[in-house]
C-alpha cells in the first residue's frame, strides 16, 4: 500500500505538536492527527499558563532535560516571534523535610542551580503578599517561572505546519495497527499508512494504548482564578509562581496575568474519570477549598473567583513519564503518562521522539521513562529509586 507519510503522529497536544515540529525539522514527511480543533479544552494542554522550574522535586534526573527544554522554548520564541516564557521565579514551600522542599533542594544542590532557602519571616519580607506558618520554609528558584501555555501550544503548531507537517484536526483515530514494514491509522474517513507511528494521546492513553501494561489513571483537576485586591503586588514582575505542600495537600499556582487573576490548583487530588466522562462543571465547594487556601497563605490579597476550569491528568503509578518504543512494535513510539507535570517538556520530548524515530536512539537519558522501567537495570532507573527513598 502507498505510504502517505514517513511518520504519523496521533495527538496534537503540547507533546504531539512538539513531536510533529521536531520530526518535520529533520526533513521527515509528517501527518499529524487530532480528534479536536486546534487548542481545544478537552485534554491537558489548554489554558493561559504553566509553571516551568528546574529545581525538580520529582527527581534530579529531569534537570538535564529541563536545561534543554529551556533552550528550546527560547529558540521557539525567536522562531515564532511570540513571548513564551517569563522567568518570574518560583517558590517551593512546606516543612523542611517535606517531599517538595527536600526534593527541590536536592535537585538544586546536585545540579548547582541558583536558589535561596528562606524562613517564613524572610519570605514575607521579600514577597510581602505571603504569610507562612513558622514551621514552613521556602526554596526560591529565581530561574524558574511561567510558560504562556496558549502561546506555546500555538507556536509549536504553527511552526510544525511551517516546517511542512500536515496537521489534520477534527480527525479522531478509530484504530491503529503495525507490521514490521508499515503502520496504519484509521479515522472515520481515511486510512493513513506510514513507516512509523508516534502516539501522544494525553488522557486518551487507556483507549489508544490499551495493550500496554502501564496502569494509566485519568483524573480531573480544577483551577480557580482569583481577582487581586492589589494587582500591583501580584503581577508577574513581582510575584513568583509557587508550589506548596501543607497538611498532606499539594497546591500550586501562578501570578495574575492580564485580567485573568491569580491561578490556584490542587496537584495531589481529583476525581477519577475518563476523557469522555469527565465532569466539566466546577462546583462551589471546589472553589471554596481553593479560596480557603488563598485566604490562609495570601490573606487580604484576593477577592472574588473570576473563573474556574477543569483539566485532566494522566498518571502513571510512579508519576514519571512514559517515553519509549512500543514493546511489540519497533516502529511505534509512545509518549504518555505525563502525570500533571509534562507541559514544560513539550519541546524536548519532541526532540527525543524525533531522535528515536530518525536514529533509533537518543542522547538524552530516558531509561527512567521506559514502559517496563522496573525491569530496566540501568543506573538512571536506580538513581530515581534511590532518590525517592532519600526524600521519603
Ligand atoms: C490543571 C493542570 C495544571 C498543570 N500544570 C502544569 C504545570 O504547571 N507545568 C507543567 O509542566 N505541566 C503542567 N500540567 C501538565 C501538562 O499540562 C500536561 O502534562 C501536558 O499538557 C500533557 O500534554 P499531552 O500532549 O500529553 O496531552 P493533551 O494535551 O491532552 O494532548 C493529547 C491530544 O491527543 C488527542 N487525541 C487523543 N485521542 C485521540 C484520537 N483517538 N484521535 C485523534 N486524536 C486524539 C487529543 O485530542 C489531544 O489533543 C498541568 C496539567 C493540568 C491538567
């Protein structure tokens, strides 16, 4: 059968659009399919902002990838002539032995990242909107900050198209299959055939990668946006992005950008669902919980809730990504399970996928993201495990 392309990409979220762009840069003929229109709100990549940071509490192994992804976002800024990233800093707040604080410090120290450790009083002196309890500390990473998510996604899609990728929106994939010599992808109207396939399904991972023994779990998350009482105190030039671990709960947020208000969300909890069945309506109790958090740690700074949205996490059991060759098909590549922290990696994951497709290997260290990582006896996987036991 005649091949339509060298590579088919399924999914054009921040990960698939990064892959389509980097594959096209290598001169490969790419057809990329998405079920929905550009920048839809049904998956995980929509919205105005995401945190970018290098003092990575999840594991220091991510830091080399973060160095590269920062470079790539700056390159995309130049190529797209859009502002994509502001380094307004980030705060990682909690008890000194919390996973968030200990993990951020460990990554920062191991990789020589610029950071400061502050107690509650020092933090309020430096960033007057904050009030912590005396048992809390904050790691401040000045080189962290904010990605303008909507602009980032637009830039990757636009540049992929400019590089020659054929982007097909409103094209839900019904099924895919692979033989040794070809892959085939079916939509309602068309069958596409190519040499290789890249699957970037976001929260549709259980449907598109059902055969993989990963244990993906899909969960709903809520973001609320609060109107600042004193906008000058919480604008992006004065207010760092933040993550806070308190009383066994994990919150995060970003400064007020434009008219949108302060962003707040809960990272560690949300209803289980599927991408098809998720409840998109946010109720008053959910907003109330986020408002109580804001009133406690940023008293008098925020007023009414301007907006509330939902988004989906695709969690793996250890909350590390899956980036790998499909175990049954050497010509199929998988990038999934970004576990609520994948946006910032869009460009570098695109580069890794392009390396795997074009060369069969990558210079980036990705053993940690192997599908069958418990069986991967590599030093990288061991470092992840050692690191987890260190912070526990
Ligand atoms: C509330 C929230 C806050 C977050 N905050 C941060 C943060 O601060 N920093 C950070 O780095 N990360 C953050 N993340 C995580 C990050 O946004 C995600 O990891 C990332 O967007 C995942 O991108 P994706 O491309 O894998 O998924 P998606 O964006 O969901 O893309 C998957 C695409 O595949 C398409 N697709 C699926 N099935 C089919 C099919 N059958 N046919 C055709 N197309 C299909 C979908 O339509 C979709 O467009 C956050 C996530 C959420 C939900």
